[in-house]
């Protein structure tokens, strides 16, 4: 027996071993490449778990393993391709030789398409502000894993993510103008002044408060985590429906890399688009400091024609830059900082009025949109006397400007002829959070946060021969102080209880002015947001959970166009969610399902005034119930199947005065959605990759619960297919979206000034072919 093996067996016999249930804890692993004996010793140092090996230590070298993962995953990655594996034996591990048939060489990497990932054992979720194994998280969550830049055929947007996620719905006004809704918690399709029901989070940074979705392009992103149901205890207001959490790839401290992708697209009935994206990673100080940069310029072709000669007018240019710096000043500590910039410029809107199957219109005035997003962030994380300390600071500056043809409503503003409406908004969001957390079965998290959000907006209307006149202006400042915490305790042998609570005090200061006068409002609101869950581990890898949670949004001042401003009160939402996730022992099949019931009181809703302006009110009470399920199945022989669906009823049941209503659906969210995809690994000569086909059914939905705007939308099916092949450092890809070129109405709204003059349609993007080539170094 070798000296190193003897030391390991001695540690196994008399060293410290954690309790058995601690094996499901995740750790921040960072093990340098080197001899197996050194790597295993480092593993034991990080986790406190002993590793034994009978006989002599094999003379093999391991690769570097770094990231947040379970002990099982760390050892599996450490030993991958070596001919050895780790076997769990009680509270320790033993290294054993694999069977000869399992000692296959490590396959070359192949493109991995984005897909909804089922509850596999080692998926790590961080959206709950600490690393957790997915199978231990007692709430409904969807994970969309994304491949690196050089393994995909095109850049995804948040709307693309909605096609692969149960419960996530979006409006389709156009890039940079959309709103997200989760599980039917939809208050309005209009971009008014009410706070969002879904909070967008990028790593540790909160990036939205009452702004529309910034539609950050998902380049060099590891995954998107979607937490469903109220997330008030950890995130505060603006999280009634859930969290849309983007997890980026961080700078790597030990290797230099570069990836570039070129793409082009052609839209049937439309134009040609192009794309250029790049990612570079450079270590500045080995194992201590690294830099990572992402840059892109994308031009998405338009397909809407105007009869005045403007063709393919709704093309969109997106330019972005993300810079990240990661430092490791000491073992166990990391510092991440950086900036992100993105500018979306759409030449025109994408609705028509002649009919859902027409792709032309007669607008006299172009309706461009400009969405400028800037973010700076800094996160410090490390060990503090056995606890995990995180300090997260972020600042967002978000500008949103758009133009509308207001000719149909010119008379309401004392104008004649053509009229142009311009709306300019500026959002800022500063967030500072400090929190501590523990590991283990009985783990907890506690923190405090300070948030400051400002909104400044001004709307003007201009006639053919008139100077611009201000029709509305708003200046809103919201300050929120909060303390929060969440803890999990083992009640019985296998039952865990998780309790969370957030106590926050917000102060809103609003000043609004219209042609009819000015008004100011300052009000404070103290909000208690609790959650409670019971969970039971299932046989193998799985969990059964029952969760209750509540969240609120503070009220404010409601701009109301041509009349004096009014107020809208806080609304409150509570949800009960029963669900499970289960993976087979071999990981080939994973299934998740949940059913939920939501009550929503004093719903805040943006709505249209007769003159086409948008105001905010309390619409009444609503209720939502539904069921959703997803399945991922490795069929063998290179085939894999993914399916999912949602059936729900989301209705406004009572008006604000208590009057009971019948058949008033909450807006935008379909009652029935479904998806089905089949993928197959393929090989062409020396190229390896994957091909897939996917179908999405979008059920019927309504535009608004207002009787005069209760227009139907949805009820269509789209097909898409794609293939990607890789050889060495090269990847080529092709995809065809909307294969059958259907022209379903994806969102029945475009211009608030003319919507009452005739029904508006937003056709699904026509058949689009995208080709790409990528190279990595």
C-alpha cells in the first residue's frame, strides 16, 4: 500500500465525517489539476468528507474542477475518463476501478441545444440567494441550460425562453417593449406605471422594478432559472408572479479562451439579418484574477410593410457589451464586478390592422422604439467563521423611448390631421444587499437590503403644424428598507420544514402633471411577506413539496390623462403550490408536476383611457388555478424527448366595488399551452452534433378584462427545427423557425390610440432560416 493511500485510509478510519444527510449539501469546489492523491486531499479539505482507496494510489492526473456542486458531482468530474469512480459508503467515499466496458474514452464535445432540464441530481439553483441542489428546493422552478457561444446556432431572447418553459408568458409588442408573466399573474398588457409582477435578476443584481423587460440577449449565459409563485420573502415587491434569473458565465482564473460566431437570417416575406458575437477570457494573475468580455451586434430582419413604400420596417438592431472581472484575494473568497450595456433600436412596431394574415398596413407615421440598458455590479463572497457572507451592490440606468401614430386620437388633444405621440422614460435602480447563510440540512439565510428606484417619464403629442405639447409627466421615487430570512429544519426522519419572511418598509414619492393640473403624493407602507413549505425526499433523486407564499406591491399615484390624478392601493397575492420532481436512478428520465391556487386582491392594472393614454387603477379581485407538468426522457440510441404543458384558469372574479363578474379572464396568459421536442445525436463524416424538432401550441387568451378590449388571441401551433455539427474547434448550425409559416395572432395589440377604431393583430414572425458558423480557441 502506498504512503498516500495509507494516509487516506487513516483519515477514513479516524477522521471527521459529516452526517449522512450532509452529502446533499453543495460546496464551492476549486481543485487544481494534478496528481490524484493531491486532488483527493484537497477534496477532503473543502468538504470534510473522507475518501479511501484500497491498494496503491493510481498514478493518474486529474483535471481542474471548479464550481458549486455536490460531493458526488465533484468526484465524478474529478475522475471522469480516468477508469476510476467514487462509490459512496455511508459517510465516506471509496475509489474503485470501473468495469472494463465503462472505461470508454471521453467523447469529443458536441453542440448542446438549449432545453428545459428536468430534475437531474447535480443541477444547482442559485436564484434563492444560495447554492442548492434542485432536488432539494421546495418550490416550482424551471431551469433552461444554455450551451457556450460556440455550440449554438443563434442568440436567444427572453421570448425564446418562454417557448421552452411551462408557465412563462410574454407580450409581443417587440424587443425591449415586452412584459413577462408567470402562472397567470398578469395585470395588464400595457406598459403603464404599475410595478412589474416578475423581477428580472442578473446574477446578484436586481435589474427591473417597474420597467419593461430589457430583453437582455442570452450570450455567454450558463442558464436561466425561473422561480414560480410569489417570491416576496427573498425579493420583496415586484415578485408577485416569480423571478426570471439570468446566470452568466464568470471569468475563469486558469485559462485563456476566445469564441466567435457569425450568423445570418432570412425571413420569408421580409428581409435579411446578420449577427456577430464574441467572448474572450483572459487570466491576468494566475488563479487570482481574470477578465471576461462579451460583445455582440445583431440585426433582426423586419417583415411588416407600409403602403407608403416603407418595406420590412420593423427590423431591429441590438448592440451589447458585457465586461466582467473576477478576483480571488484569498482562499474561500471571490470578488465579481463588471458592467453590462445593451441598446435595442427598432425601426417600427410589428402589428397590423387589416387582419391576422396580412403583413402590411397604412400607418402614416413610423413607430420606432429605443431601449438603452446600463448596469454596474459588484459582489463579494466568502467564508466567515463557518458561514457564507455575500455583499451585492448593483446600479441600473434604463432608458425607454417610443413613438406612436396618434392621428386617430388627435381630436382628443385639440389637434387635427396627423399627430405623433412620444413617450420618454428613464428608470434607475440601486440595490445593496448583505446576507449570511449556513450549509447543512438545518440551513438558514438572513439578510438586509436597501433599494432605491426612480422613474421619470414625459409624454408629448405633436400635430402637423404645431409645437409639441406635454400631455403627461411623472416623477416617482421609491425607497425600500428590508430585513429577510429563510430557514430549513428537519422535523422528522425525512420531512423538512422551510419558513421564510421579509419585513420591508417602502416610501413612495410621486409627482404627476397633466394638462388639467398637478398632484403630489407621499406614502409609506410596511409589508410582511411570509412563506412556508413542507418537503419530503422521494426515492432516488426527487422531492415532494407543499408551499404557501404571499407577496405585495405598494400603491402610488395614478396618472390619468386629461383629468386629475388618482391613486391606486397596494395589492396582495397569495399562492398554495403542491408539486414534485423525480429523476430515475440512471438519470435517463426526469418528471416534474405541480398544481397551484392563487388569490389576488386589489389587482393593480394599467388600463386605457378614452383618449389612448394609460393610467393605473385597482381592478378588483382575481383567482388563478392550474396544473403544469414536464418530462425529459433519454430514449437511448441517441434519441431524447422533452415535453411539457400548462392548463390554467386565470380570472377577474369581482370588480373593485365588489360586483361579481363572469367570464372575465386575466389578460395575455393562455389557458392551455404545450410543447413537444424530439432530438437525435447525429454524425456526418467526422462531424458530430445534434438535430431536433419542436412543436409549441399556444392556446387562446384575451387582451384585457375590459369589456370593450376583450379581444381574442392565440390558438395556434408553431414548428421549428435545427441542427448543429461540431468538429474540433468549429461548429456550424442551421435552424428553421415557424416551419409551416403560420400567421397566428401572437398578441392582439399594437397602438393604444387606434385600438378602439378596429382590431389589431401581431402576427407570429414568418418562417425564418438562420445559418451560423462558430470558432473557438
